[in-house]
C-alpha cells in the first residue's frame, strides 16, 4: 500500500504546512483503502510511515512543478475541511522526475486523467523498485534541458504567465550547444526541419510517428512542394520498405527542382536560392547517390563562375555566404579537379577585409559557419586555426538568449541546425588533400554509383572499387597512426602490402596494443576477405558478382571504414 497525493497548486509541496481538502481524499483509491475512513480519524494513522509520492498536476505552475517527491508521511491530522500532514523525503531516492512516474503509471495503478486531478489516492501494492532507483537524494539542478522542457509544456497548455517566467529563466543560461539543442527540441516540428532530428536523440518509435504524420496526404504534398530535401532526410533515415514509393516521389521532385536550376541562363553569378538546393543535397546520401549526374552538372556550371579572386558573385558583388557555401559543396560533392577552386575560395574568405566583422558582431552566421567548415576541410587548418578559433567563439557568443542562431533569409531553426551540424562534426571533418584517405572516400563513392546503376559489368567494377576503398583506407590509417608502427609498403618500399596483408597486419598490431582481444578478428574481416576474393575472380577470370554478394561486401566496407575511422582516427570518412 502507498499514498499518491497530487496537487494543482505548484507550490503546495515546497514548504509546510502540507494540506489536502478532505473532499479529495480517497479518490482513485484501491481495495486496500477500504478500512480507512475520515469518519474514524484514527484509521488514517495506517497511512503514516508507508511509501508516499507527492506530485503536481500536469499543467501546474511552479519552479518544481515537474518534480515528484518520494518518502513517507510522519504525521496526519484531520482538522475542519482539511487534512494536515508532514512528509519526510527518502534520504537516498527522495526526488524523481514526473516523466519517470508517467512512464510507470500503469504499474502504479494510475487511471486516465489522474494526474490532472488534485486528490489523495491510497493504492494497492508497492511502488516499483525501478521507479525508486531513479530517485536522487536532492532535487536535480534546474539545467537548460529541464527548464526548456517545462517551457515547451507551458506553451502547449497556453499558460502565458508560466511561459513568460520560464522564458526569462532560459535567458539566464549561458550560450552553449546544449542550449541550442533544447531550442531545436522545442521548435523543430513547427518548421518540419527533419535534419534537426539527428541532434535530438529521437527514438525510432517517435521517429516513426513523424514519418506517419509527414505521409498524411495534405501534409505530404505541402512538404514535397516546400521542403522536399528535408523530407528525403526523414524518409531515408526512418522510412521503411512501405515508404519507398513515397521516397522515390520526393527524390523525383528534388531532381526536378535541381534541373530547373540547371536550365536557367548563365549569368556568371550565383543566387543563393539556386545554390541552396545543391547544398541541401550534401546532407542526404540518397540524393547524392541517385542524383549524381545532375549534381555533377550543377557543380561544373557553378564552379565555372568563380572569379579570379577566388569568390563567387551574387547580386553583382562578391558574396561571402555564396562563396563559403560553394566551397563546402565542392569539398563534399566534388573531386580532385575542384581542389584549386576550394583553395582559392578559402584564401579569399580568410583574407576578406570584412573578416574582423566576425569579432565585431556584424557578420553573417551562415557565412561564418560555412567558412569555418571550408577551412577545416581545406587542409590549411594548421595555418588558419587562429581564424577558426576566433570565429567559433564569435558564433557561440552570437547565440540568442533563447538558444537559437539567426541569419537573414533563413528560418531560425535551419540556421541553428547548420551551426549544430558544424560543431558536432568539426573534429571529424575529412581534409580535402592528396592522400590515401581521400582516395578511399572517392573509390567508395564510385562503387556506390556503379552498384546503383546496376548491370553485370557495373557490379564487377563496383567490386574492384570497393576493395580499393578498403585498401586505401588501411594505408591512410597506417599513415595517420604512425604510432602503430605499420607501413603501407613492403620491405623494399616500392610495393604496397595489398588488402589481405594490410588487414592481417592491422589485426595483429591492435591485438599487441591491447585494442583488440587476442582471440578476436577485426570487425567485418571475413566479409571483406570474401569481397577481395570476388575482386580477384573478376580480375583473373572475368567472373560475375551477384547483387547480393556485392551488397554484403559493400555494407561490410562501409561499416569497417566508419568503425575504424572513428575508433582510431576520429574522422567520418564517408560523411
């Protein structure tokens, strides 16, 4: 048996006296309460000393409205129309979140709408240990996550006084990535910027609800018309086989938009509205794979507009935002032939006379963020880190009091997601310089394109390209992690190890370093060895490779590169 006591007054449990209207006693109670009667006050004493939860109604206002107290009653008195009682919180697990109680409402015997009603219920059974174990000995600190959650709830209930109070409290928190993440959490559904979901840790079940909502006929058509690139992000990440036709429909719509941009007359200038759809494709593996031809055509068209000074023109003037965006597009979607375009753009951006605007506060958040990304990917970071350090600080300091970043012509949420993308990836960005790692990325891209196009010969070539991707990755890893003492070359120095020997050497070295158990293989090694075998049969006997064999091999390549790129070099090679 335990007490569940709920109040509408969000200050009721903050300090004595603790009271409950007699008329609310016994509501929602269970069988074990039958012997307790207000007509016989002595029977109330059975409730003293038993486990008790004190909580507030959903929608209650107060600094601790989301806090639930767990402990025991030490005294009960019936006086006039009220019950007066004393409460002692548990010394170890005395404070819980309301979310925890709601999660276990069925186990607590709570009925529908019970947490919307001021009452005192006497429940059967015990409070589950899984609830109690989540308690803390003191009320949790009111961090930005907690306050932001309360703010969103108050907005949903149109509790304007509480909204105003919580808005003021949010403004007191210093600028941070966490504050921006909470802004995104509060706001992303209103803009349907599905790219934001990657920053929220949304579970698949919740994501599926977002998919189902987006596929409602009227909403789907609206999203396809106004935010098709964002919709592709949702469907490729969380859609399933039943949504494949819808995904194809949206991809076709994206291609139509891109071809419309491609068909516009050349003016040697780049309007941001033309460039932004191309930049949005950077975030989507589906779009970069399936629309590769039109993307390549757009890249070729726009790269040809670069001025001799390294910039791109928009509205008849050199434009920092367009130049920075174009540089990142070339880095992430282009190839070796675009490296000089990127280098010239980065030099112009960092030598621009307006650079000090980043420090004076009059610059553009979008341009600043994309500039920093371009620098980090350029291979010149060691010479330009003074610029990225200063600009990173300026970006963070430019965060609004409510947690978002703002930039002209962009939704606040889109701008904030751009900045969060940058900060979350800054340490793992692949530098676009000559070397094994960049070759590995490009070989894998080519393998994906060939596999997508299909056909016997394309599958053969995709198999060869996939093996080259693994081989170049291993050589790049040996180069980057010279502390492992592995060379990509055999003793004479004029011949590389080859993929089989390179895998064996890496496995043995990681075992020796204690980074891999002595009885364990490298992850995905067996599948990679099988792929190398298929490659050899293609080269020496012109054998065919089935779609299933190629698919298994390429999946193993992708997982291997992602795992060991992150574990051993902290880079995302395939981003």
